[in-house]
C-alpha cells in the first residue's frame, strides 16, 4: 500500500498551509519507506485556480495513491482533494506513528464499502422516480458509513427524477461530485417537520 503525508522538516505531520512537503510512503516488508517527495506551496497560492492547480499537480505526481495524511485539511483544499478522489486523514506528531494506523483504517473502510449500503427509498410509485433519504438516521445506524458512500452509488446507478435528502448540513463533496454525476440541487431549505436541511436533487440533463 502507498500513503502520502504532508511532512515538515522535523519529520512530523503538518498543516497544508505550513512549510513542508508531500512525502509518498510505500509499504514494504520492513515497514513503510519514503519513495518520493513533492513540494506543494499553498502558502503563496493566491485564489481558487492557483490552489487547484498546485493540488492537482501533486495528485498527478502521486499516481494511484489516493490517501493523504495532514495535521489539518479543511476548507478549499479539503473540497478540492476530495473532489480528486482522495481519502483524507488527520494526524499529528512523527509521521511514522500515523502510517500503520491509517493503513488499518483504510482496510476497515474498504471492508465497510464492500457491504450492502442503505439507499434512498421510493416515494409513491417507484416508476415516478421520486426518492427520499434521512441521512442522520442512516449514518447513526452505522458510524462507519459516510454520506458519500451512501449517495454516490445511488446517483451513479439509479434512474431518478427527484431525490430529497434530509441532512444536518450539505456535504462538502456535493459541488464537484454533482458536476461529475450530472446532478444539480434545486433547493436547500430547513424542513419544518424535522428541523433538518432538506435538499432537492434532480438530474441536470
């Protein structure tokens, strides 16, 4: 397995806007070993396009590695990296202490992904293509699931006309993934009955 981490000069996991490098580690018989390193330079990246460009360049340099550890990944970098398909993990301290833990967590995530997932349920006649899902209930029933694991297979494989999603807040991955999946959100408003955010999603084509 290969795992990338954003590491500072002291060999510790660091935040993406701090000085450091993206280091690619590979699992070998004797443990994880660094095989390459790439500069990132988000500190002086101005604007969305420049930030996206630098993150994309690192992603391409990492090849098929889609696992990244950093002390903090949030906001714009989180949205962009998740849109590129990265699995993001928070860590701190010496990087060697993080790699095996993340390897175990990734294995658990793959095992969970192989199990049947809850899916939106039809509303009315299934031939009408109207569906609904209560995300907080679904995720509370299995804490190993994410909204992405539940919704993306449905959006990729189901012929729907309208999907109503009840959630605590709109997932950050909606924007980039909706574009890829040819979907769009018509509205996002508070649901008077549950107090949750109700998002109505339809195909964009």
